C-alpha cells in the first residue's frame, strides 16, 4: 500500500471522527498528537487533505449536494460523505494528484470501508465532478 493511500485512510479516520464528535477536523488531528513512526511518511499528505477538506467544506458540500442525484448529504452514510469530500478536494484543489488517481483512490476506500453500492455511487459522483471540473468555479 502506497504512502498516499495510507494518508487517505488516516485523513478519512480523522474526518469521520470529527463528524461523529461534532468537532473540527483540525481539533481531532491535534488530539491525536504527533504521528508515530509508522505514520510519518503519510502524515503530510493526510494533513493536507484534512485541512483542505475543512477549508473548502462549504463548496465541497455544495458540489456534492448538487450532483448527488437522488441523495442528500444527510442521507449518505458518514463514511461515504467523507470519502466524497476527500475525493472532491483532491480532484479539484490538489494539482499533484492526477484526476483519475483521486477518483480511483476514493472508490478504493469505498470498496474497502463501505457498502456494496458505495463504490459505484462514489465513482459516478466524482467522475461527474471530473467532467465538470473545467467549468466549475472554485
């Protein structure tokens, strides 16, 4: 497993915990303390995702809500909602992650950590955002 894949898992863990605890992702990250030696290689990218999702949360949630046909943010499983937020952030704001990788990694997380229907849903929504990326105002 690549360091960035591990970083995404760490970021998802923090974002998920923050939502459940009703705290900011930065607060949850700070509560975790310094990373252990196993987490050091992925820590920087995880922090970038966590802070990026928090900094762009309004726009990310607006885009997800707009293009999630038949689903509201509140109806989505918490894990799916946070996978979509991470995927949207990487897809739209992180230039050193290829678009296809951002989508594929999000689908991989959904496959591993969510329901049987989630990977198709995540793929469809993020692929739609990828298609619309040139016309979206961020």
